[in-house]
C-alpha cells in the first residue's frame, strides 16, 4: 500500500469495508480487536489531506459558533450555520458543549477517542451529518450538566454494576449488546477506550453518565449501519 494522500470519504469507505467484508485483509484483526487493526486505521487517517475535507468537524472546536462574516459560501460555512441553528432550536447550550468537548478530547488519548466518535459522522448525506453533529452536541451538553450538578438523590444506590444493569434493562438495553458494540467501535483502540472509561468514572453520577453514553454509542452504531 502506498502513502498517497486520501480524502476522508475514501478512508471512511476503506475502514467500513474492513469492518464488514470478510475478504478484507484487516477484517479478522478487526473482529479480534487486534492492535494491528488500530495501527492500520491510524495510518489511513494520517494520510487524509486537510484541504480535501469537505468541512471541519465542530467536535474539534472549543465552541459551536457562527461562521466568520468573511467566510464566503463554502460548504463548511453552510454546514456550521446549519448545526448552530439546530443546536439553538433544541435549546442546547453551545458553550457547555464546547467546554465538555475540550475536557473529553484533551491529550493524545482524548484525540484518539474523538477519532472513534467522529468516524461514523463522516461520509453521511449533508442533512444526516448535521443531525448527527447535533446529537453529539446534545450528548456533550448532557455530560456537562452531569458534571456540573451534585449527585442526584434519585440516582441508583448500591453496587455500581448492578445499578447500571438495572437502569439499562429498564430502558430496553441489553448489557451484552452494548459490550459487543463497544468492542466494534473501539477495535484496536484500547487507549481511547481506557480514556473514555476513566472520564465517565470521574462523573458525580457514574450510572447516569454511562447510560447517557450508551445512548450515544447506539446512535453511532445506527449511523454506521445507515452507511453500509
């Protein structure tokens, strides 16, 4: 394989193929969560040419702000304005979203986590990509609320694992399915997964943080499936 530059769309298509095509050279590594799969996919993402990107992800910014007045009529400008409008319509605090994104995606492992969460958003139809970014903004906003609030008196008490299982079951989620989903999304990305778990464990209400994160991961899975 050469080191020629790639577009994000090409990388997304190749990674998706590795996950779903049994004949792909990396498929078995993906299924086994082998480190070689992570090294291979990281190599692909490093070959993306910045100017080949259709738009910059708002998850990589410290705020969801209006585009500059002199930005012109670029795809990125229209995309950013669409996300901002939708975020405001849903009553999501854009500042809180940016604050939580900076904390969650800080450092090398945080950046690796962002790559994992952002990958399903790439290659979507324009309107679907806007909706996906708004959904992720809502998730980050909810994490910020959980971090900023004291432990609720209504939060499940007792053993964490048992409490988490009980809440997940009450919402129709099977723990086994979520574990399988985590293995798929974080295949070959152990550092990103460890960073994610450590972050959630630092929340005042761990159960609520894990449940809200499960909902976000389910959304990401549905995006992957919609592209295949």
